[in-house]
C-alpha cells in the first residue's frame, strides 16, 4: 500500500489517518465522507514557505482556493502564512467570511462579472488579475466611482504547451486565458493600465496549467517573461513589483509518479527568475507561486461503503454509495486514484480479484477499473486516496445526492468542519409555490 501524509496501519491492522482509525471515522460520520489529513496540509504549506523563502527574500505563496475551499481551509492556509487566490464573488465571500484579509487576496478569472469586479474593488483586495483588454475600463470605472486606486496584475499568455492532458493546459496559444505577447495585446494592456488614473499596475502573471511534473516549462516561461519585461521597461519608467509563476506542481495520484518537491520547484524557478527576470523589475520585487492541488490533494481521502456486487461475465462489479457527484474527476479527466481496503490495507492472506468500482448514479458512473481487491461484502468500507483537490469543490447534485461532510483529522482527533448536506439545504432556492406539502413530509433525518 502506498501511503500519503500520516497514513499508517495501526495495531488492529486498519488504515489510520491523523491517528484516527478509518473504520471509526466511517462509523461516526457515515459515508461518503471527505477526510482531510490536517497535519499533512500544514506540513505542505510550511514546505512551500520554507523552500521559497530560502531562495528569495520576498515571496508570496498564494493558495489556489479553487482546489478545495471551505472556511477551515482558509483559516489553516492563513495561519501557515499563505495568501489566497480566488476566481469568483462566491469564493471571495467565503474567504472574507472565514476571516481572510482582503490585502492577502488576489482575484482571478477570465470573465469577471460586474458583481465580481464591484465586490473585489469594494473589498479592497490586494489585486485583480486582468485577463482581457475589455475589463481594464470596467475595473478603472468602478475604482474611480469609489474614489480609490485599485492594484492590478496582467495575466500573460506565453504560448507554452506543457504536453499534458489538454484539459489541464491553460498557457497554450489556444487557451482562453491571458493576453498574448505575440499579438501585441500584452503590451497594449500594460500601456492602457499605466494610463489609467485609478489603476496601479502591480505586476505580471502567467499560468501554464495543472499537474505539471517537470520544471522545464516554467523555466522557459520565466525566460520569455524576462524578455517581455525588458522590452516593456525599455520604453517606460514602470518596473514590476510582483511576478507570479502560476500553474500547479503535479501530485502523485497513482503512487508511482515523481513530481518535483517544493525545494526543487523553488530552486529551479528562482534560479531563472534571479538571472533573467529580476534585473528588469523593481529592486524589492516579490516572486509569487499559486499552489493548490499540490497543497491539498494528497491529504484527502474519500470513504465509501460497498453496496451490491455483481459478476457480469468475467467482470466483477462493485457499487459504492458515492460516485460522479462527489468525485467527477474519473469521468472528466480519466483520473487514477489508489483504492485501499481500510480493514486490511496491506491485503494480507486474501485472494485478490480485479474489480471495477462504480458509483450509484443513473449514469455509467465508472470510478475505477482493474482494482485488485478481495471479495467485498455489502457494508465494507473503501478508501480512495489523493482526493483532497477538485472533488469537494467540483461536487454536483446529479440525482439530488447530498454533498458529503468534511472531516479534519490530526493527533488522534477528528472534527467535523462541514456537515453533511440535508434535503432542506437543497430546496432553499425553490419558490414556495412549488411545495406540495409541509416540511414534515421530506423524510429527512
């Protein structure tokens, strides 16, 4: 069994996370349930901060909140010295509700609505990242109406393909994100922002994509960015105060991948930044990165309960009590996750078969194929590893399934940070005229 974070096998032979027996967690909180290894998340945050600060004096580690955003995660990230990036009014409201300082929040997005812009400016976020020429005037106008000067960054599209699944790519020429250098849009954006009285151009940003397993793409991007900054600063007095190298370092979903460590990431990127970018920036330039997936993914485990099992020809089929609503990644990205049997994680003294695990949605809903497991009786618990990122945040209500709870575990204790969704939660937006009966007919526990 490949382990992540604090995962281990306890004296009862059960999978344990954060000092908590996984079978006890399933009994206490029910399934499906998202379990987060709090110590592993904190260790990862600290690794990023330590690694980058050891290479450059002024760094900003911004947690990419879209990966997993609940109030407790906001508090944890800020406690560990991370700032936040958000991409919607909803994410910003949650971050502010959880106590994040707007001076530590950067607002992204390729299509910022009027609500997004007004809320971000009125909240006085640290920066809005400009993704298109059209939004420059919108941000400037609202800042002017509010009598303030809003800091902004410009997102560049450097036309770099990271050679991964196209769904993960955000920095290629075909991407919807950013302003291209070769078309002149990037230089035009710099000139326009510098000419706006209610905008202050803080810095430049790029984002290459997700699940990046090699630093060579970011090193190339920083080299090209340095050439752009040199050209821009040659014809103006402006120098960037901030440069952010976005795009997520990959994680070890299958237990055999080898993503770079935060230390390798920091060393490789900052060696190029220091030589080829910083000389054209402000003397106190801040270097930023935006880890999300690599902070939270490996710390998350989803627990399911086995239901019916079948044999269709030569295939052994196992149904669990979740599926594409709580983890759409297998359907969307054909993602691979290790599946562990918490009652016998090392699979000792059992005969193994290849099984296909399905969810219970009225779709094909195939989660994992070719998983080697013993015969599983109904009621057995399964643990799916590395589900901290883009599962809870991408939950959908297909078939009206309730959103699972979130439980943090650490030092032998578990705590519920998000309760299980109830039917009454899901009808809050329904108009009263649609109700045919009173609330006592919901059948809700």
